C-alpha cells in the first residue's frame, strides 16, 4: 500500500491472463515461453481486419483487447494463444514476431492438430485471424455472435473500398496485406 494514486493505471499483468498463459504455454509450447513483462487486457488498435491482440517483441509485451475480454474466456484465450505464437516465433524461432508467414503458420498448424482445427496457409486471412475463423459460429457464445451480427449489419460490404471484409475477394489477397507501411503495429 504505497501511494494512493488516483490515476487509473492498467496493471502490468492481469492474473487471469497469466493463468491462461501458463496453461497454454504448458500445453502448446512445452512450457518454453516466458511470461511477458506486460501481459494484460488493454485497448488494441485495430484496423478493419479486427485484431484482438498485439505482441511487441522488443518490449516483450502482450496485449489482449478489452473487447476480447468482454466476449469471454474462450474468446480471449484464443486471442492470447494467437499472440503467444507471435511470441514463440520471435523468442524461440528467432524470426520477426509480427508476420503471419510460414514460421507463424508452422506453429499455428501444429497447434491446430491438437485442437482439431483445419490448417491455414501463410499470409492468409485465416492465418491473420487464427484460430478465430476456424471455430464454429457458436463456439464463443452469445456475446461474440451478437457482436458479429452487429458488425455485419453495420458494414455490409464496402466501407473501405479495398478490403473485402467478408473474405469474398480472396483471389487478390496475397500481397494485399503487406502494405501497411507504417511501423509500430505488430498484429491485427
Ligand atoms: Zn497475428
């Protein structure tokens, strides 16, 4: 009990995330990952793509979105697991953390086998949103599917001309996502 600061400060680590991290780490990474310095729920910048997590290698900081938390444990644990793969790619494999390339997908697919999910291809939308798009519609429960409906309703097809949110325009996908030229962001 030191200072009684009024300023609302987000803690460095949220206990439920640490618990989930520890469990997922044991199950899918042979316990080789270290608990990130920051491991918490917080705002996550998200482009149209809807990202629910963010991992920053240099800061060893893993953030899961507040929205993911609102959708419940199944949802935020998936978001966490996704970011843990980024962490593993950086810390265990020695490759850049932010990509959804072959290194990311290799780990994702081997975990997918354990979860009985389909494999995904490198740099695909499914890799970027792994494993969310592979789960069944009702997997995450009411809160998330309600939100999903709202998003569909709010933005039926073309809010941003180039980024087909429905995944309908797969054919021109491969290069399309690499073009977020700004630095900073790790993930979506
Ligand atoms: Zn990612």
